[in-house]
C-alpha cells in the first residue's frame, strides 16, 4: 500500500497557466543555465507565464520585468510558489 500522506507535489514554472504568477523557489544551480540566472531567474523573484508557443514549448515568461523564453525541460526544474 502506498502512503501519500507525506508526499508533496511541488509546483514548477512548467505548471503555470497563461497569466498566472509565482515566486521562484529552489532549483539546482548546476541544471539551470547561467544566462537564465543572470537575467533574474533567482529564488525570490516573481515569474509570470505570458504565452505558450505551439505544442507548449517553449514558454514565454516575464521574470522581474525581463521577457524570455525557456524550454519546458528547463521549466520543470525550477520550483515556484503560486501567487493567488
């Protein structure tokens, strides 16, 4: 029997829907390109999903006023806390 009582599902940038916002949480510095970190993709910064490209990849984001596109495979590595 599987115990789901202690299992938690983390939200990531890839789980955002168009227009939703979140605050960037934890991610592995080794897995995220330095260029994204230089453009503001850092813990504590706000992220908003602006638009999805055809076939849902890449994701067009606004991170602290910087607009950028990232691949879904990178977006799943960045944990967030959704802003309601």
